[in-house]
């Protein structure tokens, strides 16, 4: 079992332009709820299927707080402490791997490399955990920005899942990328 208390998971984590720390109840702001309810922001996320309120978001946060294998994170601009997005990490004890997800909610920061910065620093932090073999993530085939982030971070295409989601009026494949701890 990967015991997060024993591995002393390093938070906050700093990238070149971002700070990543635990998501807390204070992060459930009107801006956060607007991100989750904005069809453009959540276009590639299953979050698009839900209507998000303070209560549903608090329930989601509490599920992560109660979990011993999952972490919910907030992303901030490092120098301004401006809250711009979230990340989740779901650990699998059985396979000694972690699934990483990201959402940059503040659209005015899209295309500025902040997702790539956040992804890279968190991926490297995860791969440094003793006993963790692999980090993986997925994206639907039309999510070019996420595919570029995974590819640029050194993750390799592991598998393609046909008919994973229905988006933009057509069936979408899921592309699953991974990086192994011994190939940093």
C-alpha cells in the first residue's frame, strides 16, 4: 500500500510559474463554481454532465479528504497567489500507479503554459514517490491541448480506447498516456 503519510508527499509543490497545494473548502468560490458550470471549461471533462453547487462541490472535496489514496489539489499563480485551477490524483495500491487529472479553470490563463508547468512539476513529484511504478492520464482524441501536455512531459501513448465518449456530435477515442518511474 502506498501510504501518503509515510511518503511525506511534498506540498506545496512549485513549478516555474505555479504553486500547487491541497484544495480546501475556501477554494469552493463563485469563480470555481463558474468554471465547473461553464461548458467551455469542462468540455473534455465528465464534470460537464453535472450541475455544480457549493454543496455538491463540498461533497466532492469531502470524498477526497476521507480517502487515503486520493488527493485534491488547487493550482495558483506562484507570484500572485491567484487561484487558476485544480488537479486530482487517484492512487491504485494494487497496481502501484497514480492517475493524474488537471483543470485550468481561468480561461484568461489558457495557452500560457501554466497547465504544462503544473503537469510537469506534479508528474515529476509523483514519479519520485518510493513504491509508485507509473503515472497515467487520458484525454479524448479532440483534446489537443491535453495530448500535447502529456506528450511534452515525456509520457508515452499506452493504449487507445474506442468509443470512449460522445462529444462534438461524434464518438471519441480516449488516448491513455503513461510514464514509468524508472524512465524519468
